C-alpha cells in the first residue's frame, strides 16, 4: 500500500483584511432559496442532506466583503 501524502491547506480567512457582515435579509430569504435549489431535484436524498448541512447559501448572503 502506498504511503499517504498529507496536505495542509491554509485558512484563507485567517488574515482576511475586510469586514464580513451577513446580509440582514438572510434569515428571511434562506428557506425560499433552499426550496428553490431543492426544486431542481438533482441530488438523491442522502446527497441533498449533505448539501444542506454545508449551508452554501450562507456564503452567497455575505455582503460588504471589501468594507474596511
């Protein structure tokens, strides 16, 4: 069995110089946004649950990434 190679990925946000603020409409829009994504029915149930746990939509609701 070949030796395992480990990689250490840097944390790109550890020294992020800009403020990160969540869009104030996130809580209101999240259910509608998630329902819209589910409506495409591209994932099986297990994959959909995994996708939902990742909460990718939250990244889309981050605003003012370049505010100082």
